[in-house]
C-alpha cells in the first residue's frame, strides 16, 4: 500500500518532530507511522498531517497537545480538504457545517466513498502519576525531561540562531535559561505597550525582561508598540489565533505585534514559555474596570488543569500567529507535558506553587528577582495597576461581544455557529460518519 | 429508581444550584438544550463535566461535548448511566 501526503489549503505549517534517536525528514516519520501505527508513541512534537492511501482512505494525525491545528472539511460537491487554518477552508467555500477538527492526541481514518470514519486517541495524560514520589525525585525528573527535550530540539534544529520571547516571567525566563545551555546563539525578544524606553517602572514586564536577559547574557530586542498600532493587528490575531475568546486574543495580539514589527528575520525559530500555565493550572480571573475578565471554571487547580490542558486543543495564539509572519514558534513546555501532568495535585494547590516548582527545577539559572516578582498575568501590565493589552482593548471598546462578532464576520459565518464549533476549549470533531454527512446541529 | 433517573436528579440539582436557575423557571426542564438556551456557558460546561466525572467516578471523553444528545440533562444522564454500567 502506498501513501501520499495531502497538501493542506493555505500556507503549510512545517512540523516539529522529535524522536529519541532518529533524525529524519517529517515525511519519513509520517510514513513510518502509517506502516506501523505504534510508532506514534515514539514521537513527540508539534505536528498535524493527512496522508491518503490507494483506496482513498485519509489518515489524519495531530500532535498530543494539539499545538498544531488540523481542520478538515468534506462535502460531496467539493470533496475532502484540510488545513491548519480554519479560515482557509471557509475561503475555499466549505460551508461551516462541513468543517471539523481532529482532536489533540488523535488519529483518524476517513473514507468518503465508503462513508467510514474512525477515531483513535493514541495518548492520554496520566495526571498526578507521581503522587507519593519525593520532591527531589519529581523535580529531578522534570529537569531531566527538559534537558532531553532541549537536546532533541538542538539536534533537530541544528546550530541555528534561536529567539526566545521573553516577558520577564518565570516561564519565559526558564526557556531562555535552557536555550542558553543548548544553543550557541540565543537572542531575546520582548514586547512593551505604550512605554517610554527611558522610564520603565520597576514592576513592568520590560524591567524584568531586561533583567533576565542581562542575567543570561543574551541580547534583547525590544519591540515598543502603542495601543492603536496594536489594535491594527486585531484581524491577524483573530484569523490566525483561530479564537475569539479574550484571553487568547490578547495573547495573540502581542505575538502579532512582534511578528508585524519585522525585526525578526523570516524563518526565525522562536522558543516560548507558553503552555506552562495550563500544565500547572496557574491562571486566575482578572478584575478590571468593574468586570471580571478571563473567567475560569470554578474547580480546584488539580482538577482544573486537565481541562486547561485539553483546552489547548483550541486557539492558535502563538504558532498560528507567528506562522502568518513566517516565524516558527516552538513550545518546549508542551513537549514535556507528560512530566508536568504527572505532578501530584497537591503541588498545584498553593498560590505560589509554580514559583516553588520552578525554583526547585531551575535553581539559580533564573535570577532571584524574577522568583520574587509578584505574579502578574502577561496581558495585564504590572503589579501596581492593571493595564497592558487588556486595558488597551477595553479602552477601545473591544470587548468579548465585539471579538466574537468580528471573528464570525471574518469567517463569514453566524456568531451562533462559533458556539457550536468551540465548546469548553475543544473544537468540534465528528462522533461518527453520520455527522459528517448530515450535521443535525447545522 | 433507574440509574438514568438518579443521574438526572443529581445533575438537575447541581445545575439549578450552580447556574442559579430560578425555581419558577418553567422553561427549564430535563429536556431543555442547556448550551443553546444559555443555562450553561462554555466555562460552565467544564464544571458540568467535572461534576459528572467526580460524582459518578467516570471519565467522559472530550468529544462528548459535541454529542447532539449530550445537551440536555436527560441526554447526559443516559450517557453517564451507560458508562456506569460499562
């Protein structure tokens, strides 16, 4: 049986594939998976692909955390198509009701002529698997996992310059510290909204980003943007961030500003600290201007993290947005998800749980001032006063309803469709072939 | 009492309490579409799933969120009862 790769609609997104010993082109990895499905358990990375075999069966595959997106569509008139970009399928004329997503950590077989659809989950996260282990054992394992992922990345990428998006928080500083050890040329890039370069308050992200870069002896590229310039990136943030929910849009806006600024050479690789907050459930709602933004399910952190992690299925705030600007984003924490999800629930229970964990894993690779920094969500400015992207958007009347209507307009669909397409952080996938041929909710 | 009824009763009580459904809301029944009619939003959907999993010691797959039957209290109760009895 021979297989061919199905070219996606829109701009192809190069996969990031890691294997413990082998270094091969992506096509070889995917062919090995088709020949021997169990091979998928040896691969880590960010990837989404579709192969088709001789009898017209499509084989769909998506990475374990859903970092890369895989949307597909079928209707009898247009046939089958897929894309990492939802918008591309709409532009190709597929009606919203014909569009689906392959869930994270899944592979599927789809044969249109035989009306067959089967879905298989190839990986489950074992939450809390390390309960009962000592702190030293747990932190040692996490550090070993990070070391291994960075060694694999260095082997896969070769000796290229890498960039780190540095916010001055624990997550991004940890990535920069690891990158510094495994790559010979590392540069930081940071973003500041409406700041005077000469007068940076001690609580600002930029202050800490400079401090981290200095501690790690890496150059830091600063991108300064005003609120109006940021708002101009809203369409890019929505289309390529593939979500309308404010917490993802605000993050996507920052990345769109970095990409649009043009300081980074096309094709650059960016390592980011994203997904750590999901893996250790380190989020909280933000009160601002009499409202509560970024609401969360009312669950304890140990319970919440499963849903935050599965919610990574939706939204493309980093990879998709940077890809639009010809930049490749890699999320090393996502590649260590098996280690972080194994953390016992009790490790997540305290407000300073992440700081304590990172301190034990990273030690003095991260400067003391960053451990001591008051916790601030990246999109809300500094610890003295809520501001940042959130305030800039609220000041321009860009609220949740506006984002939803604008995203729906870009996709040329009704806002109500969005509620049926993305629910509780998951893009919709078909339960069986009948749904693909006739979606009763359409 | 059947397993479905027991699940439906517990789920109805949970939703009424957690999502502030008024006692005199005649529109709210065990067959009302919880998402479309706005009784439970996207964030609340996660809470409902967590409740069902914890209360009945089951694991619901993510895909259940798009099951056309998993939109009402009775539909959810059927699915959960099916999982309880394997």
